[in-house]
C-alpha cells in the first residue's frame, strides 16, 4: 500500500542553491545569510565584510595660524617627501579634516590654513621661516607685522587688509619676490621708502591715513595698478591720484626734478 508514502511525496522539497566556489569579494554580501547573530567583526557567519578601516596618519587639523607654525613636521616614516631623499620631511602645513596629499612642485610649497577673518592680534615670528608664496592675514586685529618678515624671500602675495596696522617694518624691503601688496583699510600714515625697491605689480593702500606718496615710488617700474583712494593725500593731491598711475608717476617725477634743481651745488 502507498498510503504511508503520500504525505512524504506531497511535502515540498527545500530549494537548494548552488554554493559558489572561490573566495567572495569583500564588498559583495554573501547570498547565504545566516539567521544567527554576528559574533565578531572579523569573523562573520554567512556574510563577508571588509575589515574596519584604520585611522589615517595623514589626517590633521590646523584651524589657526599658531597651530600651523608651532606644530612639528611629521616624521619621514609616516609622511615621506616626494622630492627629497634626505632623512628630514618638508615643512608643509597640515590639511583640513580629510586626508591631504603632499603638495606638488607647482603649488605653494607650504600651504597655510586660512588665517583671515579671525581675531589675531599678532603673527608668530616662526611663520617667517616657512617657504610661503602667499600669505593672507586680512580681516584680523593685527597692530604690527613681525620684524623678520623680510625672511619670506619666496613670498609673492601679501594681504594684510582690514587690520589695525599703523606702520610697516623696514624689512618689507627684503621681500624681493613680492608682486601683490594689499594694505587696504588700516591706519597707516606713512608708506615705507623700502617698498620702492620691490618688483610690485599691484599696490593697494586705499582707506588709510597716508598724506604723501614718497617720490622714490617713481622707480616702481613694474607697477601696473596703484589704489590710493580714501586717503588725505596732499602730495600728490587727491584729484591727481584719481586719474590713475600715469598721472601719479608724472607728478612724482616733476617733484623729484624740482627737488634736484633746488638743491644747492656742492662747494669744493
């Protein structure tokens, strides 16, 4: 009799899936998910997972200029130099929140965190020991610049606008690579004569208290843009400055010739 076998034949057979051969990809979940709870992050029943990522040694944080200047450079083992073969690491600054790569030779050799729009009252002297090409310290409360700022021999752009500067140190005349100088919205009353020795292309000292432009500024032969509005200028007069660089330089040349002609001849 087949009656005892009928319940067995009517029972549906379980669906058997082929078991894949070879190792599974770490990023592809295993189709045979186990109903049991996972016991370990490294060993999981029924599901293949990627091991937890370790913290990167390249991550850093430097939100202030003091942190960038005071923090020691990373060791050569954790951050090798792409160009140098010596045992010391290059003094580049730290990056933002995400991992940062070593800068290439076409970029600033020491990228500095943005130190503008803060409440800085001074800049650290050790900042001038970095191979900076751009320094933006605008919108702060700086009352003076470091005396050794002339050590930034590779600096091409300096922005110290919207501060409380009353004078510039004489060492600015040593910035032989400076092309762009922004002194807008400070409290300057005198422009240093040392600026006439720089290869400036753009000079902005608008919104200050400057009374006269030194006659030696006529030697700024690379200068293309000069902004001098909103100053109580008397030499040259404000109406001359409003006409642009050509009229300013012409006025300075005439003043220099008049001073030379009025000079008494030497007595032998």
